[in-house]
């Protein structure tokens, strides 16, 4: 609890609190990213999808290898015969049998469909891997922005703390002057109002800093939002000298969205080849072996009325066969042609998407690059303004104590210093935002 020694408790109805400080755990940007990559559910989903695609990338799924099946068939029957002209006019028989069989099927030729199926599975695996990269990239970008936002709010607290200290010193000065009869009640109340306003702004900014830190913790995928992290990185302007031509080449080579849509086009081309494979006949091989065992028994009545038992008789049969099949669709009312045309249209469509994405990415890159350059110039201006404001606040403090300027002018200079310091921090944060966007566009967030 902070005690305001310069303000009488009977007059000031405001209390500040800091709470009980917990041991803070240092957290760098790289550590925050590492935690986020381990906790992100989007990354976990993408990893699961990639593992499934990796498992599916097999010649077995493509249909290259034969299928072998084992079958067992059990037949049971009852037969009743009533034929007056037969030697045995009445006959009742029971039969049971088992037929185990092994069946093997192999596609010898299907218009290279198996080959293109395997190629498609490889492309799907690459696409799943690319989707994982996009999830990682999005997570890194979110954490970086949240981390720098938390740093910004933390630095804003420091700026307001400095202003609050100045207001506290001014209030103490006015209180001392009032005690010695060197100033009136009006100047004291003005100093007190400034101190109270600065105190309110300071507390609100501390709340903003706490919220920004919680947002960072949420971006990291942690469920406990009150963890006492101490951010160790510094909010400083980047010094990388970017060149537009180099950035554009990097974008064309490494942009994750472009890589993903390139894979979509490759998949569309493979699907076209699979569709065209229907023009060719399918040649198959089949091998079959089965063993049939049956048992029959019963009784019959002869024409003389004599009843005879039919002893159980077992029959055994072994069959084995090798077969070749050839199938070809002679006429399908143009269905194959329609499917091929649609597949080729999909290839054209993905190429149009690539061209459109390149156009949009190029515009985004140009805008981000120009913004980055202008923001660096603006930061130079803000640096100079802050330097001037810092010198002015020192000079103003001396002049105020010497009675050369009044309290209103001194307060104006204080607020100018606050504005300059905050504007400089905002300018640095804006540059960091733009740099992160440049890194995303050029594929530089993932190394």
C-alpha cells in the first residue's frame, strides 16, 4: 500500500494499491513463441492431419498391391421328397458342408491410375505439411503482436509513472510554499488536480498493461491468465535495411499461402490425369482356390413300405483357378469427356487463384514496405520531439521553481513530454507491426 505523504488523509479520498507482488518469471519473446507452439490447438489439429496424410501416402492406399481374402462358407440344408413313381417315393435328407476359400486380386493395368493415385497421396501429404506451416506461422504472428503490445503497455506505464513523479514533486513543492505563505490556495489546488489526474491515468494504464499481458498468455495457449510473467525483451525499433526487390523475390519463393495454392494446382493436375486414365482398359488378375466338404444323411421309404436309413456320405471337392479380366467402357454418353473437362477447368481455376493471390500479395508487400519506410521517418521525428520535450521539462522545472513560468505553462510542458514519449512508443510499436507483416509476406516468420 502506497501512502501519499504530501496529501493529507483528511482531504484526499483516493487510495492507490499495488497488491502483493508475486515472484515474476522472466519471459522472452522466443520463450513465449516456444510455449505457444507447444500449446496451440490449431497446430495440434494440423499435426494430426499431417500424420494422417503421411500414413496415407503408401502404395497400399494407391492400390498397387494385390488383395488376398480368406472366406469360409457353411451350408446347411433339409430336403423332403415325395415322388409316387420313384422307387423311394418318400425321402428325407439332411446335409451340411464347409467351403473355405482363398481369393487373390491384382490390378495389372488401369491406365496408370495407381501411379497417379500415389502421386496424389504425396501431394496431399505435402499440402498437409504446408497447412501445418501456415498454422505455425499464424501462431507465431499472433504471439509476436501480443508480446510487443504487452511491452508497449508496460512502457506506457513507465512514461506515466515519470509524469506522476513530476506531479508529486510539484505538489510537494506547492504544499511547502503554501506552508510558508509564498503561494495561495489556488496554485496548490491546481497541483493537486494534476496529481490526481495523473494518478488516475497511471492506474488505468496499469490495468491496460495487465490486460495486454493476459492477452499474451491467452495467445500462448495457457489456461492460467494470472501468471506473473516479466517480459525481458525490449521494445525497440528494427534496424533492418529492407529492399523492395529482394522482399518481392523472397515473397515469390517462400510465401506460405503461395506454396499452399501451388500444391492445390498440382493436385488439380494430378486429378486430371486420374480422370484421363478412364480412357484405358483395366486388366486384372484373379486367383481362386476353394475346398468344399459336405456331409449328407437321411431316411427314405421304398414302394414296398420298407424304411431305409441313408448313411452319412461325405463329399470333398478341391477347386483352383487363375483368371484374367479385361474391362473397357465402350460408351458412357460422354461422361468421361465431361469429367475430363471439369478437371481441366479446375486446373485453370487454381491458376487464376494463383495469379489473383500474387496480385494481392504484391499490393500488400508494396503497402507494407512504403508504410515501413514512412514509419521509420516518423520515428526519427518522434525521437527529436522526445529529446526536445525532455530538455524542456528539465528547463521548465527549474524555471517553475524560480518563478519564471506559472503552473499552467509548467503543466502544459509536462503534458507535451507525456505526449511525445507515448507517441514515440506507439511509433516503435507500429514499425514492429509492419515488420512482422513483411516477415509474414516473405515467409520469414518460420526459419
